[in-house]
């Protein structure tokens, strides 16, 4: 029923910034978030957020990434600052979890983020 569409990925130099957006086709009452998967590695949690604004971040991105949510537009964003080559991955939008540490049942198709000189 719910479709998630990501946008904003691309190529950026180390130390640069990107802003990812995810638009949901329907109203999301539960948590939304971002996960990423680098080549040869398993998918991992990046940041999650409840409808009321409570957040959870992976230790590797704390202080650099900011997740936000616009409930009126059914959109979740990820502002990524001070990007590192280690951040290179496909980033996936997620929705539907009842908590902030496990993924919900809805996934976007992913958007590539490449951090390289």
C-alpha cells in the first residue's frame, strides 16, 4: 500500500554535504528512517525518527547527519554533513517500524551516495 521514493543522492567530495529526501505515498503513523548498504557489507541503520520527533542515530554518523520529518507532507529528510568516503553506500528509506532500532515493512528503491575526490 505504501510506496517510498528517495531523491537527492549523488557524488560529493569528502567534507561536503548532501540532503536526501523520501516521499511516502500515504500517511505514515509509525517511525521512518534511513538505512544504507555499502558494497560487500550488510544493510545498517543510519538514522530513524518517530512522528513526534524522537531520533536515533548510528554512532558513525552522530554529529554529522540530521534526520527530520514533515508529517504534513509525509516526507523524511536526511541532511548529511562532513561526508567521508566510508559513507559511500546505497541509502534506503524505511517506514512502518513500531520502534527506532528495527526496520519497518516498507522500503524505497534506494539512492546512491558516493563520497570521493
